[in-house]
C-alpha cells in the first residue's frame, strides 16, 4: 500500500470556499500550494512506466502543433512468437522528436502509477466524481495541441519545470462531448497569460479555450486531472431508468393510435415526469445513486485468491471513494458501494468506519474498535474483497 500524500488538493484550491465561489465558474491558480508535488510522480517513474509497459497509441502518443505524430517515427513494430504485434519505443527517435518540439502524452497514468492513483482518489473523494489523470511532458515552446477546449473540468498540477498557459475564455456555456452545436471560435487575444511552476495548481472549467507550451530548453512535466461531468442530461437518463417501473413507460408508443390515444399517452408520461421533477428529493436520490454505482479501482489481491487469512499484518484498503454507511430497519449496518450492498451486524460498523476514509489499514487494527476477533475481521474483509471494493496487500506500507 502507498503512503498518504503530504498535500491536500482540496486545501490547495481553497476547500469549501473554492466549491462555493469558483468551481464551474472561473479559473483559479494556487501558487506553490502543492509543495510536495514532485514526489507524486517523477521523471524516473515515467521512465519506468515506459520501460515496463507496452503502451500503444492513443494511450501513449506524441503531438506537435495540434496534430498527433505517426507512431512509426518513434517506435518500431515488434512481432512476438505468437504473432501479436506491439509498438516498441525506440528511445533515440523518441528523444529526437521530443527535442524537436513534440509533447509526450500518457493517458490514464493513474492506472499505471500508485502516486497518481492516490491523487485521483483524493480528488474523487472530495469532488464526488470520477477522475482520470493524463500526463504531459514537453521540452520546447511548441504547442502540442494548439488552442483548444476540453469537455470536462480539469485540475492541473505542475510536477517539474514550468509551463506557459494562455486562456481565451469560453465561447459556449457548458459544452458537452455529445452536443447539438460546437463552441464558436475563441477570440484572438487571450484573457489571461501565466506560467505554472513546480508545485502550482490550476483549476480550469470545461469549455475554456486554452493553449499550453513549455519554456524553450526546459523540461516540463505536469498532470491533468480530468473530472467527469454530471449534467442535467445524466439526471434525465437516470430518471428514465427509474420510471421503467410504470407500465406506461414500458408500453409501446401508440404509433398507429388516434390523436386522442396519443394525447392520452403523452399526458400520462408528462404527469409521471413532472411528479418526479418537482420532488424535493430528486437530486439527493440521483446523487446517492451516482455514488452507489461508482466503479471501484482495479486492484487484485494476490496471492489471496480465497478467503482472506486472519493475518494482523495485512493491509486493507477500500477501492471506492464514495461509499455510504447507514442502518437497516432491522438495526444492522449497511455498506453501499460499487453498485452493491452488504449488510453486517452492528459490531462491524467500527471496522467499516475505519476503512471509509480510503487509507490503508492493518487487519489487526481493524479488529480492535468493535471488539471483533481477527477471524471475524478477516471474514468481513473477505466479503469486501470478493465484492471487488477492497484490496489486500502484505508487507510494509
């Protein structure tokens, strides 16, 4: 298990005040707030990832002047004995392309590196949404992607070096990936220009046109944390699924019915939909359902393919960031996470509460608060591992 990060992104950006005054509204820079950012992921870590993983485009790619570069100019196709083909990086060519102005992009680095994964989970716990972290490395003033906008909010953490940003503002309110129209072109002159240095944190709402480049001759490494959007379209889609319990929603549309039949059908639908939309608990129910179906992060628990042994030195960690605990009508404790529910005796509540913050915990320490035996603790943890919302590791943290 990895150790806890020494800085809080929530504190870097301003906590509750950021959520109330800035989030989704305007950009924000926190200078030097992530004082230990370099330890999240280093150049050596990046070299190790590139060395030990087979990363084909578009997962790993190079870009320059707004265009992707052909893979064959920095990698070589390699055929295995089983006749599978993968692109093996050619370091000398890779170095040359980067020196000539290309930007290296590695998508979903949080799936490849524990420090990035921990950063993603910290953001997910605070902002209650899914996060994917992409890595960007560049060496020249050439812009990898030109002036562009993203369909999701981003939190950018500068790990090393510096990066020049030009912001042009939004030209369409809340643009979406699947939209009915595209944003208008950005203005010629930027509304803001600044340089991010190591330890700086930037928040940028979706739809803001921007361009990014490194300082000439200085290596730059940063992480961009993309935040999954949660929009009115998501509420409507969820509500559509919820209303399937009603016969009229499941019924065929009266395509060949009279005008009276069709009017009656749409009136019934309108009453159902309006009844839900005017319900004061609509959004709380939607958000609770969103949290309950959060996908757990991938973390096998080898070698423990069966029941978790009652070993007090094992580390246990929840792999979800938005679990919920409540009490059933029968007085038992219920854990909801990853689209599933688990019901345990109330004696298990202290154990579950210890896991809720998402930090690694020793199996032996989990047994103490509720007075459980080590065997009982291992049994509860076994259920969570089987449900794929908890992971087990042994050895030092």
